[in-house]
C-alpha cells in the first residue's frame, strides 16, 4: 500500500539533498497511524545500516519526514540486472542487514517488511554500504503481534498461519533475501494467473506453511554447504527454532 509520496528535497541554505516522505492527513486514519508510527520508530534508531531520520515537520494537513538521501540503487535492481550475487557479495549484504536487524531487535523493534526493494546502496561507490529503508510497518514488540502484514513472498509461516509472532519474522525474511541473492530465484514461487490472485496466494501460503522449498539444481550446485545451512536455519518453520540475527552474525558462513 502506498501511504505516502517520496521525493528529493533540497535544503536552501546548504544545498544538501534529502529524502522527503509526505503523508497527507486527509488520506485517513491508517495513513496518519503509519506516519506517526514511522516517526516514533525512526526517532529511536541510529545505526550505520539504517537510513537516518534528519527532521520531522508537521503541518495542519501533512506530515513531512526528512531522511538521509541514499543515492545508490536498490539491491532488487541489481539482481534484475545481474541475475544473482556471488557468495562473497551476498555475505557482505547479508552481514550488514543482520547487523541492522540485530540492533533493531535489541530495541524490541520488528521491521516486518524486509525485502530486496527495501535494501538500498547508500551511494554509487563500489564498496557502498547497504541501508534499510521504509519503516512504516515496523512495530515495537510489547507482547506478541497478531495482525498480518508484509509482502506475500517474504512472509514467515507464523504470519501466514495468523499466529502470534515477533522478531523471528525478520530472520525468516533475511533467509528469503539470502536465497534470492544466491540463486536469483525466490524460494517460494507460484505462477501467477492474471484472473486468479486469490488462489495464487493460497498456493504460495501453503508452500510457506510447509517450508516447502528446495535448493534447486543447477542454481545451487556450486554454493557452499555453509551458505545452505544458514538459509535453512533462517527459514526454520518453527519460530522458536529459528536462528536469531545475533546468532546468524557469528555463523561460520
């Protein structure tokens, strides 16, 4: 759901460029809630791999959220161009995402919408860091969360099954991201029929609930056992068996 407009803003005095997210209050309660939520969460966090909040400006009709500007591309676009990443490049991306997520989890924040489109290169340099963007679904975990939300292909079994869930959903999503980066394919895939989206999601969700994915040849033939093992630990169907972000950082891979 598009809650807001995003554009570049220039600070007149310094000429510095920022990202600006504009939420219109008249778009309803859901949008107001999303804006307030993002502001609360972003004010709590400061981490090199999270797009930093710069300023918030609230008028009678709008919320403006100003963030650092990431000038690099989405990881998603790289994958579309390249097909897949090497293990070295994948581990570089995944390590940074795990560091950011372990930090969020230490603050009891669940991101709930980790996906390739929300991972962005900070600048266009070859060794640019990765930053996580888009916190409108992030939530403070006081008790477990019930409401399902997120992007279908990345949803953890406990979200699909409408059980209570918490921080482990982010680790599952990182497993899905890692799988896609290494192989160029999503772990759970269902051919989309234009007229039958409902059945598409049903079949997709059935696979997710069963943890029904494979390391398909030829894509996985040359990938190390350690990499496969970490994907398996991140995509553990039982949330209490799943590896945490903190543990995953020190995994041998």
